[in-house]
C-alpha cells in the first residue's frame, strides 16, 4: 500500500457499533464496565478496556493507531500538544543528573523547554553543527538520549538521521526525532533507525490550524539497558511495549496532558489529506523559493530544495527529492522584514506553521524573542529574517503576492 492509500485504508475501519464512517467523537470522561471484577482486571492491566479519557479514549486511539501505522511504529500515545509530547517523550526516560544531546537548529519552544528542565537536573548539550563528530563529542556516561528535528525550524538544517541513530546506538542510547516539519510524507525516521518519533499534530497533520495536539510514536525496537534506564525495569513484562507502557501508565497518566477527543477527531480529518496537501505545499514552496532566490530585493533565501543549501544533498537523499513547506528570506534589515510581512495580502502573520494558508512571521521579535542573541544565531534566527510556511493556495498567486509586496520596498 502506498502513502495516500495508507492514509485512508491503513488503519481504518467503520465504527463497529454504528457503521459511522468518520471516527465518532467519544466525548466521554469515563467508560462503564459490566462488573467490579472486569473494572479491576482493566485497572490492573490484565485485560484491555477504556477507563478514563486521561488514560485512553477510542477517538484518541484511532488517531494513535493511524499515525503509528504511517510512521511504521509499534504504537503511539497522543498528547495535549506538541510540547506535551516532547516533555513526556524525554521525561519518560531521563532523571535528574542525566543529559540530552541535541541538534542546534531546534524549535524555540523546545529550546525553552530544555532550559526549564535544567532546574530538574536535566542538562542539554547542543551540537554546534550537524557533523556527526559534533554530536559524538558531547555524548558522555550521563547522556540518555540524542534529540533532533528532521528540518530545523527556522534554521532549516537537515541532520543525517541514519548516521545519528548509529551513533546513539553505539552508546546504548535512543535517537528521538521531531518529525513535525517533514511529516511521514517526506520521511519515516523509524525506518532509518530512529527509536522514537514525535509530532506537533497542530501543524501539518491537522493541516487547518484548528486544534493543538501532539503524538509520540515508538518503534519498539530499542534494546533498553535497565541498568541505564532503571525506571523502565518495572515494565519489562510488556516486552517491546516497555517504553509505551511506562509512558501511558506513568507520566502521561500522571501529568494529565491528554488529547481531547474532539481535537483527536479534527486531527483525524486532517490526516486523511496529509499526502495531497504536502505534495502541493512542497511544490509551492519550491516555486516561491526559486522566485525569491532570483529577486533583487530579497536577500539570502534558505530552502533545502535550493542547490546552494548546505544540506541540499542530504535532504534530497533523506526526503526522496521533497523539501517541505518552510523557507526563510533575509531582507537586509528588520524594517524591510516588517515591510514585507505588512505588504503581503495572502500570507497571514501568524506564529504557527503547517496551515492550509501561507503564514509568515519575524522570528527574532516573536517566537525567538526570549532567546539571547547568541542562542538566536545558533538557531539560525537573524534580525532581518522572515520565515514563510507555504500553504496550498495556487502557487502563481503566492508568487504574485510576494512580487507586489517586494515592489513596495
Ligand atoms: C510547533 C512545534 C512544536 C510544538 O508543538 P505545539 O503543538 O505548538 O505544542 C514542536 N516542534 C516543532 C518542530 C514545532 O513546529
């Protein structure tokens, strides 16, 4: 089965009770059971059943199954937001005194979260660049995970997933990959050796910017050393599900950052058209990047699809000739960056990415405003930089809109 078919038929079944074709919204906090004995068996994990929506829910589970299938994982846990997914994915295996080795081009929210984790004794070390040696030099006896994004946002750098997975495994630690920006349409990191993948489903999976959500997918293949990850030992009876079982029965349940059934439903609707939207988004982004690249009033254009992008070959190889919907352009000054944003008619000035509509933002004064100038630079954020999240409009209209906006500068 190919990607678009898998989206629709991979883990799909009509509702067994009613035949409803769209996953019904089980907007219920709790689920009734026939007897006290049955409820006891479910609570003790001896029998499967729905209990309470903070733990599991049929609508949320439909999303978990479909995304796990697309990512070729063993299973998934959906969370209230992408940030909840990142928090839970790392806290599930790290404790005070331990460390994360992380790519430098990561999303500002993740950088901010990892800074917050300092106060709980969890330290993050950032690789200077994407050379394998830069990561290798930071791994020590306390490191418990390597964490990367498939395409850094907004740096748009492209780490080598396969090589980093090999490096992590040589040290007995897992590779965790945020696949929000590329989606399983461009790459399925678990097939390249990554161990855990996560998403902000608020972006491309949802696709219309109408609900916040996150998801964690586990390959089930990583060989956990319980001496290194003692908290997983209690769940060893779950075999390959050890990570997911500890997550669902532990921090996920106890932090309470569950996804609402209604938001799961909106994400399920979006997911069905992920392939179509990504195809269009990638084509539009390539067209706009080429146009801006040649435009006299636009400065440096950063898009992994352009020949001059430092990671172009890596992206071509890893993402099968597609490069996603994010690009950035430098305008020479903050003033010109603001003018470009204000002159655009179609591109909305919004903080998110992955909407059906084209979105633009000036990261330095918004998403990354709290980061120091040095941290901004290592994240690829500059005073004159505009980030564009390309949508599914007609590509010619987007080019015309940027043409008229630039002509007024
Ligand atoms: C938006 C985003 C997140 C955070 O997700 P939320 O759903 O907003 O909490 C994490 N990683 C990346 C790459 C993102 O773009």
